[in-house]
C-alpha cells in the first residue's frame, strides 16, 4: 500500500523579525513542493518585504495565476519557459526566448530570466530585453547548473546587485559549476567564482548586450 507523503515547511522563517535578523531581502522558491505551499510561502515572503524569485521546475502549464501575482523574478530554463506556454520543450533562439519572456510577463512577474545554457541567459525586465552571454568553458556535467544559477542570483540580489550584475554573477557561477562532476561537489564558492572570472569576467569583456524592445522580440 502506498501512502501520500506530506511536505511541511516552517513558514515562520518569513516573519519580519527573522527576515531582518538574517538579512534576507530575497526568497527563492521552486515547484518540487505542493503548489499550495509555494503560493503561501510566496505570499508571506512578499508581505514581509522579500523579493520573490521563482524557479518553475518542474514546469507546470496550469500554474495558478495567484502564484504569479506574488512573483518578482521568474527564472525558467528554455524547456520550462516553453512548457509554461504549452509549447514543445527545446532550445530557443534569442528572438524566441524574448518573445516567450514577454508572454510570461503578462500574468504578473515583472521580470523574467530565461536560463539558456551555453548562451547565458535572457533578461526581460519591464520593457527592456538584455542578453547576458556565458563565458566559454569545457562542460563535463550540467546537472546542477540551473540550481547554482538561481542560488547565485538570489545571493547577488539579496546584497543589492542590479538585475544585470546579478545575472552576470549567476551566469559565471553556473559556467564554473559545469566544469566539474556531480551536483553538490560542483557548487563554486564566491571566492572561486570571482577569482576565476575576476579580470576577464562578463562585465569587463562586454559580453552582454541590450536588444531592441520591439513586439515579438
């Protein structure tokens, strides 16, 4: 006989006192817990002033609109972004990613960041579209790249980094992680990430570009 497993999350971590004491201004959520739990966590985090970052993994095409209303940053990968709109999963061109990001903004999230693997990421913030390029590395294992991207993004935003700078830091951390085998063993430290890309990182190399904000772009 199979029994349903119940997931319990301590929502007291979103109290104003706890958020202030831990210096949290951002909360990163994903969909491996019941959607009802994620909605409530997002609602409480938002109520107490935290920026809500949602990694929609696994992708659910029928996500409740109520959840999107509490999300500030939506961070799907290419396949998840397509699936959220009932499109077949697969790699996206920059133009396709920009078009999908625009549609994903409609239900509520003002900012959509699509993780695009070796292409870096596409940042749609309001009416502005920016492509953040990834540094060239020799990838051996991409298992944890998406999770590491979100973790680095959340850390950077919690420390007050701009969306563009936070995306560049996240792309660099994810790029470094794919050069190692395993999930947890591939997680780079801040020192490793900054020292590896410090003088030749994306900001100094100019490997990001703003794209025209046209319908369908």
